[in-house]
C-alpha cells in the first residue's frame, strides 16, 4: 500500500476516534461555566480565571436531590448487580450442560431483554406492576433492572466458558475431587474474569438506565440518569455538565485501571 | 407516599404502625410544579419558609402541566403527589374529575390588612378546588441582538418571517398559540374563541401555524424556552413573561418582552384527592397563599400575586414588570379556561399529531 | 462421572433465570400485547350498557339501552368516574365529553329525565353504534389506529382523516433512520475496526484505539446526549468555531441539533461501538495467511482486500449491522433529548401516549407493531444472511 493511502487511512481513523471521544471532552471546560447556560461566556473564552467557576460542582455536592439520586442509583445497582450476577452465572453454567435444542430455546428467552426495545419493556412493566401497586417503588425498578442486566452476565460468563478447557473438570474428577469443590477450586477461578466483567456490565446497566426509571420512579426513587434527564430536558443547568464530567472521569479511571490490570496479568503470563 | 416519622419515640412507633392513618402528621410533602425559575421562586418564598416554621420538608417535583401524570398515578393506585401547582383549565377539569380536594375559602387567612380572604383574592382566583397564587402571562419574547434593525412588537410579527427572519420558539402544547395564530390572521381578540370553536376556525389557526412550522423549534418546559432564547437557538419565541424577566434581570440576558395581546392565565395550588398528608397539605396551601409569601414570590419571578393585600408590599421596580402593570396590560386577553376545558382534548390530540407530521 | 446427570444439573442452574425472565420480562411484554386488543375501561365503567348493547341488533336507537346508560352514568357520577368516562369516550368521537358531562350533571339534578330530552345527541343512531363497539372489552380499534386506519359507525374500514394520519409515516421514518444509522456505522466502523485488527498497529496503539471505543461505550447515554447538545447547538462549539474561522456568517449558523440531523449524529455516536466490537472480534479471529497468500500470488492489495478480506469479515459486519439496526428501531432517549420536532421516532410516540395522552391502548398497539417488526428482523435476518453465504 502506498504511503499516501496509508496516511489517508490513518487520518480517517483519527477522525473517527475524535468523533468518538471529543464530544465527551468538550463538556469538561463548560462545566466550569459561571452562568446557568450551556454556552461559553466571553470571559471564559478569554481564559480569564475569574470567568471560570466551581459553582455547579458546589451545587451538585450540596444538592439534596443529587445526593438522593446518587444514593438511590448506588442502592439499586447494589441489589441488581449481585442478583443478576448470581442468576446469570448459574444460567451460563447450566446452559452448556443442556442438549442443543432446549439450550437454543432457553438462550432465546434469556437474550430477549437484550433485543426488545426498552420502551416496550417499560410500557409493559408499567401495565404489569400498576395493579400490584408497585409503580413508584424500588422493588419494581430492581426487578426490571435485574431482567435487563442478567442476560449480559450470561453472555460474558458464557464467552469465558467457551475458552474453558473441559478436560480440567475430568482431570479433577478422576483425581477424586467432589463436583462442588471442583467448581470452587477449578471452574470459578478460571471464569472469574468473565463473572467480574458480567458484574460490571450489570452494574452499569442498572446505574445508567433511564427509561425504566422514567416510567417507574417517583420522587423518592429518583436516580442519577433521571436527575440528568431532567437536567437536560426540564430544568437545564450546567450542574448536569459537572455531573457528566465526574462520570466521564470515573469511567476513565475504572477503564484505565482495568486495562492496566489486564496488561500486567498478560505480561505475568496468565491467560487473558 | 412516605410518611415516616423520623425520631423513634413511642408516638413515632405508633405512627409507623399506622403509617397510613390520619393520626400521624406528615413530615414531608411532595409538591409538583413547573420547574426552573418558577419552582425556584416558590422554594424561596413558600417552601423554605414553610419548612422553617413547621419542620415539614418539601419534596419538589417538576411536571409540565396537564393532568396526565396525576391521572396515571390515580389509575395505577400510587398517588405520590400531595399538592400540585395547576393552571386554571387543569384545575377545572381535575376538580370535575374528582382529582382534587375541595377547599373552603373561609379557612384561608385574612390579608395582612385584615381583609377576609374571600374579598382579598382577585376575582376568579378562588376556586372550589384550588387557591390562586399568581397571575402570569403568555407573551412573545425575542433575543435583542437577533433583530439589529427593526424590532418585532406585535403578534403579527411572530408570523412575519420576511420582515423578522429567524427561528421561532413554540411550546409543545397549543394553549395561547392557536389564539395568537387567529389574531395574527385578522380575527378580533373578542371573537377568537368563537372562531376557534368552529372546524373552519381551527383549520385556519393551524394553517397560520403551518407558515412558521418549519422555522420553529418546539420546547416542552419553560426552562427549555429560556435556554433556547438565551443560547440564540431561537430569535423570537412564545414565552412565559416571568422566566424571561428573570433571565433579563438576574442573568443580564439581552431579551425583550412583547406585551402586545398577552394572554394571561392563573396558577393555583390544589390538594390531591386522597393524599395521606391532607392536613399538612392544607396547612401548606394556607401558608403559601398568604399575603407575605405571595408578595415575596414576586422578587424571584415577575408574576402578579393573587391577593390584593400583597400589592403594596411589591417594590415599584418589580411591579412595573408584572403582566398586570397598566403599561403591559393594555390589550391583554384573558385565557378562556372554560373553553379549553371543553375543547382541549381534541385540540391537544390534533396539535400533538401536527407536531409529528 | 457425576452423581447428578449433567443435563439435570443444567436445568437446575438455568431455570431460576429463565423463570425470572418469564415473570419479570416476558409477562410484562405479554401484558402490553394484551392491552393492544383488550381495553375494558369503558366496559367496566358502563357494565349495564355493555350487557344491554351486546344483545342489540344495531339498528336505530335502542330504547332498551337508555335506562342502562342512565344507571351507568349515575353510578359513574357517584363514584367520581364521570370525568374519566367522558374523556375516554371523547377519544372515540369529539364532542362526547361535553355530552357526557352535561348528561351526568342533569341526571344528578333530575335522576329520571329521559336521555333524549337532556340532549338531542342521544337520538343519533351513530352514537349508539359507537357505544356498542366501545363497550366491548375486546377491540381491534387500537391496532387499526396504530396503522392510521379507523372504522366508521357503519363498520367500514377507512383511512384516518389527514390531520390524524401519522403512524405509518413514523414507522417508515424509524426504519429509514435505523437503516441510515446502520450504514453510517458500517462506513465509520469498518475502517476503525480494521485499523485496530491490523497487527501492524502495535500494542499501545491498539490499547489506545480500544480505549477510544470503550470510553463512549461505557459512558452514560445521557452524558453523551448532553455533550452533543453542547457541541451542536446554534451557539455550540462547532457553530462558534465555524463562525470564528469565517466559514459561516451570523445568519448562516447550522441547524445541527433538535432535528433529524441531531438524532442521527448522536445515534451513530452511541451505536458505533456496537458495530465495531463484534466486527473486531471477527477480524481478530481471521488467520492472516489467506491475505498473505493472495498477496504472494500477485494480487493487488485493493483486490486482495475486496475479494479475500472483506468477504471473510461479512459475519462481523452482519452481526454488528443487525445489532445496530435492531437497537436503532427502539431508540427513545436520544431522539427525545436531541430530536426536536422532526427527529422523533416511534418509541417517542409510545412514550407520549403512555405518559401524556394516556391513550394506553394505542401505546400498546404501537408497541405491539414495533415488537413484531423487531422480532421478525431478529429471527429472519440472520437466516437470510446464512442462506446468502454470509456465514463463513
């Protein structure tokens, strides 16, 4: 391939990368806006330090609503994550033991929450929970979020299992290890990365979920995505940008950490 | 609906045991209102003083008017709002539909000048299901720099894209918009509702709106409307006067209000039927619609108080910005809530479809 | 081997989640499907009318039903349900709200007045045909409305009047947007995944490229929509930049958001990782030997790419494309936040009827049609791709 073409190709990829990430970086300076609008003030553009302010960070730190939302989001995710991880891991382990036909059928059922548009689920669960008086309840949201999150765990644990060497199990059983202890000593450590990433998926699915929450949450169940939603739509304030900046920062730190761990694990010679 | 009693005493335990019983005074109220600067004005003049004097915390919820959310709560059996800030057409409708508790005006405190509530409140602001708080107005507002030469000044200018180019801001609900469309099309203000009631009149109003449809940005909340104007997303917008005034006086935004044929309406506090916090809710309504809180509210948003006794407490500079100031009230039109109660359903549906088409 | 047969243990492990999904997910979806054809609201509010009209021959004004209507209206008044009934009936025919309100108020004063004396509207046979239809709890009305069709009082199926015709267009618009978003994702995602999969890129560049896809992927949808609003609005970063560079004038600011453009840009941003990741996993699994063989046989690199590499990656393209297309069909949050008036999709109308107009039957009917479309695609497209030889 000639040089020009190669240069053009990398330029294109650079532009695509910029398209992916730059929008997220733009919100950072704007979150220091001293005024309640989403645009740069003249003082900010002149890089006058007095034109920048921590006003919106203070506001979310002091706001009872944001704090309640954070508590709710974390609280909901704290129930959803273990529940989804447990159900999902069990199902992933079980699926591979089933004959092909039922396995395929059950896999379709389990994957259905990933395919069906979430607005339909939100509509359905609203109809479903209303007669039970469970709209505007944590129970309803947790139920729905777990249904959305568990399939991700099945997928990640399932893919960890495909690289899993069955002969290890036979070896363990030949050596006289009872099944349960084989599971804890052999299987679990090997699929632990899959479970961990499944749990992470489950956590993020619940923590970022907005549509179900829009339909099922009352004042007391407000979550961070709802708070952001009304921040963008109903009550525009750069406090949303401050929160968004913090969330981008958090995601960046977690990802860098995960990548570093993965790299050191690789260089230590462990598989994946 | 949470009515937990915070400190664990024997009384509180009793309260918890009969959480939904009337014996337990609520220590929190959920109040739904329109958000943004408007809710902020209520917080400062009413919610916070009420909390300070009673210890009852206020949970503030935003909504966009209409009775849909409340009705959905009633139908699904989980009513979580205790008090709602409603516009007159929704109050009428909700009252007829049994969504609100009846309020006895004799229970309201007299004005600070001693005049009984029934005489103190301006005409129309006492309703069997609600107590008036503010008189506000649908106006047009524009971004001053968007029109360097001639400034728009009349309703007709809103529909005149040639002389006043620039994007228009319109609400996602038809109130006041259809009236203006007809007036701009030559219908006299006194005949607007009569014409609008006929199918041809309605078609005519929509036809007029069609002329600016593709130059319009549609907003759902007052906060969005202000944002669009302040960011220059729209040049000229249908607006609520108080929020525009706040952006002008608090944030020095270069916005201007057009008072020509403003269409004024009123907001009310109503207590949601069947709320577990009924007594506390009534306490709040009595407190918040007192002479002083209503006068205080004008400091944070330029809406006129529903009590006559609040008037003398308002600083002259603020009084001049209210919809009811004589200079602004010239050719004002009253929003016909009864008309909208009767015709609103079909028009709302048509307007929503028009938006998507 | 084990005391328990593997298959029985498998069932025991899988069933908890399956049961959970059936109860917490499939049952709600079924409830929604049912709602689109089962709407007992009026039947419950007018039980006597329903019973009487079920036996009516459909001709003229059924005198036998007027008493039932009177009794039902009086009971609805007493239980504070008149408003609900009036609103619901008004949806069937404009003007019925006023008729019901007036009649109910009259009956409260004079319980025994004949309906036709209260309002001449009650002498209209068409009204009774409507009542007979809507008091039946089973209805095809909502599904018809979701297809812009309606039934005239005499039973003929016709298209809605023009001012109410919108859902067919909206379904088509949604499909078109989904196709366009998928295409753009493919055009942007393919080179990106290719760059990433190429061994030449080196481990640190790879890590960077992966990081750049995963960062937006893991970032909240709402954060991303917010970011794009900041960038694309008329006073946003892009317009200000173009203005400062002298490329546009003050009046030439671009409308990039709160319209279809905004919806598409943000949807592409949100969905691009969903295209890149499956494609990458296919590319990463390809042996490089084919490409090298083709090159060593003297094929031009472009030809090698077009004839050898590209076909090998079709499964990844198909998987990513299908995923993006199906996810696009149901998009709600993005159009709601950045779509303005013209960038709304079918999901937004479902939410509108759920939350604002409270026309739950219509919301369910629109949802049913959307679900059918999604399932049809999810079940047929992979098979079509397979039959077309796309699966290597």
